[in-house]
DNA sequence: ATCTATCCATGCGTTTCGCGCAACAGTTCC
DNA sequence: GGAACTGTTGCGCGAAACGCATGGATAGAT
């Protein structure tokens, strides 16, 4: 026979009250039940814990030691379950979120800030990288979910549209095209084009947009960092096209943005969820926080707009 | 319904094995039992811990957290019971032992040394004082038991004879009486007598011995500390009478000891046990160690001898 | 000294819990 | 398509736990 929590609970109550009757009232059980529980415990441990003459109850030295230890065990139990409860309520633990640098820097900060204010015991880990690595992190389980563009549907992940992110032309301050209210891809393609590195989702989309406008993508210069591209544009080396969400990362250079049309190209950002895995409660809460921002129609940068809430795909 | 150790044990085994069948074999229970236990746990916690398609079992994020916590709780339980077991075996804890300075300094050191060597996790607390405070400490429960003389039988304590401790005359090195092989109380009483303070058990007994020899106790000088008495004797101020066990405390002065006869007076030292209280296991072990010394007829100072083992009184 | 009010232990009958067995349902492998 | 495994679930049995009622013992009151 082994020592159950029930026995320890009973013993601790009796030992603390130094009375079976009082402890029974406290625990809302019968006195006989406690009497038996303690007797069983003593038999199992092979030591007398309480000295009882018919009138009084006293602790033996072993009983005092046992009370100490029973308290330790019971509080470990209580504390453990409380921890797990807080974890389950999404109040404790960590959210690991894979995302693109632009999303991390522009879209998420207010969400993270609100989330942390409400649940100070939660940690948010941002795993920022390019689209490919972002999706891999979700699939591999490094991240609980992602906010990212998605080139092609991959098995095992579910998509939930989040925002549409329009491409703008990025021009030097006094460039002729800067006088237009809107710029076409065809007009833009006639200028020296400064592109971001080939493995970027932005690059993939600009290439596709030029092709759709019947032009050949023909970058004058490439750079992997958008801030670098911004610097080059400001210096008058050419023009570029970037999604609206990226603009805050382009830097403080003397640039102007103009909506790109013919066609309007939008980058679609999704919440990327692993289909199989259960989402940790903390991550679920984080998504709820994100939804709150969506439904509050919170102000987004010009050219970025919330998608309608819709079914997962 | 609440979370039982049984459920946590079942869950931990299943989660670790990532298999109900394997865990069932390990725990020697049926697989169906584990299936139910885990299902119950999940229902109680209100969260899914294991993701199971008919072929595989995987942990959910909450499941991983729950495994961590279940392990904590179970190991607290295991460790607590192990501690209590060691306590019960007298391998852990403390022995509080009240005793007279002479016993503490002469009789006990080898016992304590052997005891600690065998049970390094045990602590021995020596509460040394005069007879009166020693008995009070046992009665009040400050000490687990005592080794002491006992003036009069007190209620609530049980006595077990330990050693007999003969009174010797203590004489300056070149005193005329020092030439005798033995000295009588009557002879001693004719010399200037140096006594220990009135509240000492030694003083009580010397007074009684002189009375029995038909003399009046008439101390020339009193001192509370036996080492002081020793110094006075060595300086030639008089003679004294001390139990053999005390001699090592008298100091390195130039003294001689001679057995006192007419009558032979023996101080009886008892193990003093509280009648009601259960003895802590460590204290019990300490007494066993003491008994070992007795039965090994271990060498005691001249004039001190073990009592025969006998019933408690 | 007797009586009364408590207190803990224990016998008994009932209910709940936990278990194993066996049948079942969904996968994977051959 | 069948064999071999997996976890789930219905069922019946046995043990565990509980409350009630009772009994023995004692402290305090009368």
C-alpha cells in the first residue's frame, strides 16, 4: 500500500488542528473517515504519528516531521496544479512567433505591447526571418505559429488571411514620377530599378508584377536589406517598389511613395497555423489579442488593410 | 474531482514512453487502465495533454508542461517519503540529549563519535546543565532524554540505570592521607573540606555521606565549578570528594585520588526517559549505541562501572 | 461519587472507484 | 485485403472509502 494524497491531506488537517473532530468539520468529512485515513497512513509508514489518549491528540516527534513533509508534498501538488492552470489560461509560458521583419517591426509591436501588459508572466519570442525559414519554423515546431506571406500552400499548415499590403513605388524626392498621384508598373519599369535580394518574397512579387505589366524585370542593383535599397533610392540611383508595411524599415532618407497601379499588387499576409498540432494556450491568447486589433479596425499604415475575418484555409 | 497521484503517475509514464501499451507494461497494469486514468486527468484539467491518432501518441504543448509539473509533484512525493523513511530509521534528524557536564565531557564523547560516524546525517545536541535543569528539559520536552543523577523520582519520567560512579577523595599531592590506599569519610572530614556549590548533586551527596559517617559537613570553602575546587586542592587549601567521572574536569593540577570508604558512596547515573512521549527514532538509535558501549564493557575511568542492564523503573 | 459531554476507534452496510477482460475502431505494413 | 498493432469503451467484479451508529474512555461539572 502506498501513501496517497488523501491520507496526507487528512493527516495534515488533523495534525494542525490537533483534533480529529475539528479537522473533520474543516474538511467536510466524517470523523471516522479521518480516523481511518490517519491509521492507514501510520500503518503504511510503520510509525506512530499521533499520540492519542481518548481525550487529547498530540504529535509524536515523527508526527512533527511528517507534518513538515506532508505540507511540502501537498504544497508541491497545489502549486503544480496552479501553475498548470495558469499555463492553460495562457497566463504563463511562452509564445513563439515566426514572422517577417516588416511584420515584426510594424504590425506586431502594439499587439505584443498590449498582450504583455495584460499577461505579464508570458514571454513572447519573435523568430524573424525570410518567408522560407518562417514557414519551416512552423512546420518544424520551433514556432507556435507565424504571420507571413505564403508562396505556395504547404501540407500541414492552415492559413488565415490577416492583412493586405499594397505595393507602392518608392521614388527619390524630386523624381518626375513623384508628381503623379499614382504610378503604373510600366512607368516604373522604365526607370533603373533597385531590387531586394532574390530569395525575398518581395522580390518574387515585384518580378511577377513587372511580368504581368508585360515588362521584363531588370534590376539595376540588388541589395538584401530594404534599408539599403531605401538609401540607394534616396541617393538618386533609381526607383523601387515595396509593400506599404515595409516602409518604416526603409529609413529616414528623402523618399516619396506613390501607389502602384496597373495592376494594383497586394502582398497577402496570413496567420500560419500548424494544422495538426494543438496551439499552446498562450499562443491562442496571443491570436485573440491580434483579432482584437483587427476588429477594433486599428489604424494601419497607409496601403495596409485588415482582411475580412474568414474561415481557415 | 481532483488530481490524484495515481493519475499523475500514469500520465508521466505514458508521456515519457509516448505509448500507452509500453507504459502499461512498465507499470504492470492494463493498458485500458492507463487510458482511463489519462482521460480522467485531461477531463479534470480541462485540457488535452496527448494527441493520439490510433497509431501514434504525441504530447501537446500543454502535455509537455504537464509532464514537467507531474514530475515535480511525483518527485516531491517520493523525496518526502524517503526523507521520512530515513528519519524513521534514525538516519536523519536530531537527538537532543540533556546531561550533566561530567557525563557530557567524559562518558559521552566516544558514544557520540561512534554514533555520528555511523549516521552522518544525524545531529546531536547536548544540553548540559545541573541535575535540576536536566530533568526539567526532559519533562518540558526540550530534550528527548537525559543521562543524569536523579535526586527524587519525578512523575512522567522513567529511569534506566546506566553507571555507578564512586566518590574518591581528592588530595594535594603530598598530603598525609595520600599515603593510604583508601580513605574513610571520617578521616576526610577532619581536613578542611572544599565543597562544590549547594545546588549541585555532588554537594548533596557529600553532605549525605558525611552525615552517614557521623560527621557534620563543614566546608571550608565552596566553589561552583569543579575545576576551581581542583585548583584549591592542588594549592593545598584543603581536600575534597568527587565522583570518579568528574575527575577529568578537575584540571591538570598536582592532585591524587584515593577511593573513599566507610561507606563507599556511589553516584548512580540513569538514562532518564519521558514516560509518555514516544522517543524519536534518532534518539532510540542513540540509546542503542550507548547500550553497545555497555555490553562491550568498554573501558571506563577507574571508579566508574556499568550498571547491569535491567528493567526500566 | 456520579453524571454528562466529548473524543477517538470500530463494526457494518452502501456507494464509489479502479481494474482487467473483451470487443471495437482506426492505421500501418505486408 | 488481411494481419498486426494501436488506443477506446462497455461490462462486471472486487477493493476502497465513506457515513452512520455504537462503544470505550476521560475530563469537567454537579
